[in-house]
């Protein structure tokens, strides 16, 4: 059964993650002592990260902007630390935001490109800075644009599953382009924006986001909090209720709106700091202000009018400096002194920096380095050996394409080491292309900040060294070291019968922990018995505590129902106590089939899908065979189907009663007719054992027949995975999926 790392909503004042059920719980151990939370003050400040969307290096007055007014941010830049060499980790937003959250550059991160059909998603091992701080007792929220899919309230890539106890805004990357949306998400619930019904423009989303952020600060002023504030301005389109001071300009309406959006971002930042001052917590708060990539030129906006990149070459989508160098301002009165830093600082540094500021252990397998000493005025802050960027972008805009010499859709990567910057382009979409076939450029940023003079031919040894760094910075699959709590349920979960839960508390940090404990909570009436020791002291760096329980639901537990289990892992770290928590929702299985049946007529134990719901006819079970979702392969239509989109997993309870499983599986005509790029791999597993693997499936190759002996199998898993690192057009179907019962 798939496992997920989640953090529950609840009171961080006790670091006591609230139970999923209001009913009394059964616990496997005595109550785990709740570590005291971090408290506001000099040692553990509140943390606010404000991320603009497509704000260029030169779009702020503090970075040279002349036409757009940003007085509030300019003041913070004068009072705080202004970075001249800060970098996003990608030239477009989704991979940049993934790196910001997880501390991994785009050679290692889970999301390395903007979505091409299906939105990118964070993976189970991707620890975010919210998870790190939540374990230390911080109240955590992301308000605004999340940007990772799928757009569903209960899935592993949802903000609530990634350490943010509160979420308000947009889940989906594309939905975030709507400034007057029909709905916004509040945690796992879609909330209709009534004022925008039927195309009306009654509620401007950035204003709703602003108000919720200010409310969050007010609600948690007395306890440590982490606010990740991600308004969508100034991303296209240039929608705004009032262009304000720019109404009389002779610019186009799009440029007026764009300028007004940037000024509105400035106003938002000012309101946040005003709220901090009004609550007398400004001195106890660190505020970071930055952007996810360089300036855009979409929707009719002319970034050259505003000199949006300042002295830098390029725009959003370029790996030249203008596409990836971004403003970064750190402000905290009395804590961060006024000044300027030229330390090359990628946004991968945000996670370890926040962790150090909050006294929280951080994963050791990240690419970021803490800049906390620099914020405190220390000259000894660690510096990166080099910075790396990767681009796999299919979107094209005219100025960015011109800067790239017509290569805007080519694979590209870049590296900066000291003052050397190399950018290279691959003429085909194959990162394994031999180095000699890439087109490489080299720039000396010390004398050529605008990257106008390619000096690659005169410096072959420098080029060779930087290309080698590019190669070494990439991993096709970046294996993460375990960190925090994970749980695995070994079912099926049958009323009256015991099943196993195994959990680990992994110390993926750099220093040992003490008094490590694990505990499992279950609904009232469930029996929980520890099968192994629940504690370990000490827990060395890199080690893990593993615990197993036997859990028995009562015989009266309703079948086909979801139930909450929660595993808590606590420990004492060198900087204070931590508590990690992972809730699992387990389902008591529906009855095993008593006679031959199509799977589309059976209730499933669980179903996860990469994009949208698993498709099946909801009338199944009430009509004769043939009524299932029509599946077409090569023009031949089949009934009784399940339509999924990679990655997906649908689990059925056979209870050992079935004899054979048969089906056709392949990429169906629905996907193939839209394009030929879809490629997937299907497998069937019985109780964790692989029974069948399809090999690579494509529309041109047609479906594969499945005929399996499933005698004795209790849980049947139908799994579809992406087979070409591109989930576009990966709609896959199981046709005539059927079990026979002996």
C-alpha cells in the first residue's frame, strides 16, 4: 500500500499533531512526551519568506528600477542585507520553487521543468523547509501559489502533506494564472469565490491572499511561525483592479498593469512589515524577499521598457544571468545589519538557513548551505564551490529565444564557479549527448556582467572544467537519505484481523539525537501492540529507529471505510526537541469477490492517479457487463475499463478468493490521437510481489495482454509508471480487467 509523509494540522504550541479522529485513541506506548516548542525571541525568530512570481533583478528601486515605484521594499533593502548575487535555481517557476522548498538544485530535485500537461509533484523523500521547522514547533503556512499537482486535496504533493499546516491559494500551476479565479483552495477544500462567478471580477485573488497572510500573522503572533507568502504578481496576465499612478503614462495597458502589479507587491510587503511592527514582533522576525526567476515578456509586457533585468542579459527561460539572478533582501531590525553582500547565494540556501535560524536539524543530502552566519554579520559563511542550473523548457517567448540564438527549446545547462559562467545547449533532447555535440559559451562575469563576450575559444581548459562540473552536478535519479518519520502499512486491513505497521524515525541530520521514541495512535477500539522496542538512545547521525506494531481493528469496523493511524517520532537534538508525525489513512477492505467480476464493478481499497480521478463508469455494479468506461486501442473499443494517468496505482481486495486476472493494458487512442509522445510501463503486483511487467508501452505499439495466476493473492495492485521522464499524453487504460473466482 502506498505510503505518504504527512504533517497534521494541530497546535504547534505542543508540537502535538492533532489526531485525525475526535474519538479516543489506542496507543502502542505510554504517551510520548511532547517537546516544548521553540519560542519567539533572539534564538528562534519568526520566519517570513515572500516570493514574487517573475520579478526581475532590475524591477525594484533598490536594484536600479527608475519607472516603477517600490518604496517599501527599497526601505527594507536599505535597512537590511541586500544580495547582489542571489540566484533562483531555474529560469521558470516550478523547478525553481521545488528547489527553494527542498534545498536541491535542478540536477537533483524532483521537479526539473515546468509542467507540460501534468504538473510536477514533490516526492515522499522531498523534505521541505516547512517540515523541518514544523518539527521544532513552528506554526506553518503557505499562502498563495503552490504550483505542484495534482489538483486534489488529499495527495502526497499537497502543501498539507509537505509540512504546511495551513494552505490558502492555488494548488495547480496553470490555475495560478487566473487573477479572478472561480475558486481557491483552503487546505484540502475547494472554496468557491462567489464574487467571481460567471466570469465576474469581484474578488482579486492577490488581495484575498494578502488578507489571509495578515490574519495568519495576527493569529500566531504569540508563538513561532513560518509564513511562506507566494503572491502571483507580476506573472502574466497583467490583471489588476486599478493601475493607479501609472494611468496617465503613455504605455500600453499591459505595461501599466504590469507596473501596477509590481507596486502592489511592494505594498503587500509593506503591509506585512507594518503588521509585524504593530504586533511588536518585527525584532523577533526574519523576512526574506525574493523572486522565482527573471522577468517575463508575456501577455504584451515589454520588460525592456522597464530595464527589468538591469545590467544583466536575458529574461525568464534564459540561463543567462537575467533569467536566474534575482533580488534577495533579508530584513530583521536589530538582528540583521544594513549592508550589501556579493556572496553567490542560490535559493537552495533558504532551507538550511531557516533551519539554523529556527534551531532545527536539516537534511545533510541537500545542495544548499546555510547563510544564517552571514545574516548575523559573520564573514565566515560557507560558500559554494559552484552553482548549477538545468533547463528543459518547451515554452518560447520572442526575446528569450533571441537571447538564446533561436535555441529557447533546446536542453540547456549552466554553471558558475567564482567569476566564470558557462552556458551550453544540446541540439536534441538528450542530456546524455556527448559533450562535443553541445554548444558551449563562456563568460567572465568580473569583466562582462552582461555576458556579451563569449571567451570559450580562448579558455578551453576552463570550459573543460566547467563542463565536468555540469556532468557531476546531474543525477538521473537522486536517491535521498531518510529524514524524519515514514510509515508503511502491510495489509490488507480486514475487520477483526491483525495487520502490521512499520515506521522509522531517521536521523538524516549531521549530529546525533538522543531519547528517540516512536509511538502509534489508532482509532478507539483498535488494538495496538508493539512488536519491537520503541526507543533508541542515542540515535547517531545517519541512523534510524525502526518500530513494528500489530494492529487489529474490531470485527465490527465498517468495511470499505477510511481510518486514521498516526505515527509520532520524537527526539532531543543538539538544538532542542523535535517531533515528526506521519498520518496514514488505512481502508478496511471491501468484501472479496464471491464470483467472477470485472474490476470496474468492484470497490477498490485505494486509488492514486497522476492527473484527475481514475476513470470508470459510476453505474458499474448496477448494469450488465459492457457498461464500463469505453476503452479504444487501434480503433477497437472495449468495455469494462479503468482509465488512469501515470503515475497511478489502484489496489483491489481479492482476499485469496480469485483464480486468474486477465486484462489488456496500453496507451489508449484518447492519448495517442493527441500526440505520439506518451510512454508508460505497467505492472501487476500481488501482496507486494511483482507478477507482471509490461515493458515500454506506446500508442503505436498497441496494448499488452495480461493473464495471471492470482491464487492466494489478497491485495492486487495495478500500477502504471512514466517510461520517458515526460508524463504528457501518458493516459493508460486497463480494458476488460477481470478476475475469475474458482
